[in-house]
C-alpha cells in the first residue's frame, strides 16, 4: 500500500502551494506521486462548481442554489468517484497520494452551513482514512487578507463569518480525528513546508 496524505484548511491557507512542494519532495526521493484535489475535475466536480460555487471566486460563499443537504450529497458523490477511480487504485499501486481537501472539508464546511455533524460523518463513512491529514491553520482575518482579490466586496462580512466558523470547526475536528495534525500556516512558505516534512517523517516513516 502507498501513502495517503491530505491537506486541509480554510480558503487562503496555502494548501495548493504546499501540496505541490510536498509532491516535489516525494518525487525527489524516487516516489511516484499522484497530486489530486476535491472538488475534483470530473463530471461531479464540474456539477458542484456549477451548482454550488461562485464561479471560481471564493468557493462556497454566496449560498447554494440548492439545499445544503443536496450540496453535502454532491460533495460526497464526487468523493466516492474520487476514491474508486483514483485514490484507491493509486494506493494499491504503492503510490503517494496527496489530496488538496478531502472529507474533513465536508465536515468543516457543511457543518458550518448548519448541517448535523453526526449525519455528515455517517455520510462520509465510506471514505478511506488517510495516513495523515495536515490542517494548515490560519485565523479567518489572515485568510481574508490573502483571498481579498478573490472575494466579492459586498460579501466580505458573510465570507469572514463563514471562514471563522469553518476554522473553528477544523480545530474541533482535530480533537476528534487523531490523524489530523495542525501546522501553523502563518509562517513563511518554507517554514510551513519544513513543518509538514517533519510531521511526515515522524508519523509515516517512523512506522516504515
Ligand atoms: P477550493 O479548494 O477552493 O477549490 P477550487 O479552488 O478548485 O475552487 O474548494 C472550493 C470550495 O468548496 C471551498 O470553499 C471549500 C468548499 N468545499 C466544501 O464545502 N465541502 C467539501 O467537501 C469540499 C471538498 C470543498
């Protein structure tokens, strides 16, 4: 079996930058890496972008055109396809899979939408657990500073409130799921990368 690593965090936490750096780190060490993300680029991911997200601006902000439950089900359907078509086969081939967001995003965001956490956990129970889920933690204020260009001005307060509640949810989830490890994502890109590598060496390679 390969190694399955997930990066999580609120919008603007730096997940995609760190995912790329981590992928390069593994490749330099001779591993075959699959770098992936949720929502995916499959038909389900496209449906989510069309029905739920705000045209590539700040993700899930301006309210779904669909019910929150349908939104959670779409993210879960996208995830099921992601696992069956890509994640599981890659792990079976011994590859390193790095996913930018996974089911913890559904718990943190859809819980912030007001859905029941237990229902969300049940809904996502099919999702294989990663070896480690790294939570890139930044305060909502810092997130807003970073995503300013992506945010719609008139939506600022609502976006800020959502980011704040999603961040708090992530921190609560970190107490419930032992595989979630927190990294302070206010540091420099290089320092964050170093912290992530430290965790990977400690949590994954110590077991090898
Ligand atoms: P994001 O990582 O911003 O994707 P992209 O940059 O490709 O648009 O994710 C889009 C938004 O979707 C983000 O605000 C988080 C949200 N989201 C959920 O609410 N639930 C989920 O299960 C996932 C995977 C994402």
